[in-house]
C-alpha cells in the first residue's frame, strides 16, 4: 500500500492480502473495528485514508520484523510479546499509532544492526 493508493482509495479486499502477509484478524481489528470492516466488505466500500494508512503501517512493521528476524515465526513472536526495550509494551499494539510504529521500527533497526542497548 503506497501513498497514492491510500489517497485514491484502497479497496477493502486488501485486508485478505494482509492476512496472508502476517497480519492477524486481531491486528486488523486494532485499527478497524470488526463491525466497520464487515460493513465495508458487505458494501464493497474502500477503506478510509486513516484505515488504509494504519494498515500500511502495520504491514510495514510486520514486514520489517520478518526481514530482521529472517523467520516469520520468530518475528511474529517478537511482535506479540511485551518488549523491555519498548517499556514492556507489545510492539504490534504500539504500531496502532504512527509514533508507536516509529518506536518499534527504531528498536528493530537497532536489532538489525546489532545494537541491543
């Protein structure tokens, strides 16, 4: 999902693609309530800019974690467990917001470059 996609309207069908890329239904529901998602799916509506932006952020964080850890299972485990480097917050939950997503990406960047402290 790129910037132009987001402003032009992302179809709700992208949600299915994202679940195949590592996002769980629960991850998606953190940024789009289930009822809202069901309504958009039944009516074939596009996601709002905020919804699409949030999903793009979650996708980016999951993708980065999978690249850094090299194995989807390890990345998914890291994303869904409290993390001391993030004040014992759960990384995927932090990624609901732009600032939280940036903090998670910063920690992943440090791990990627071998800086753990």
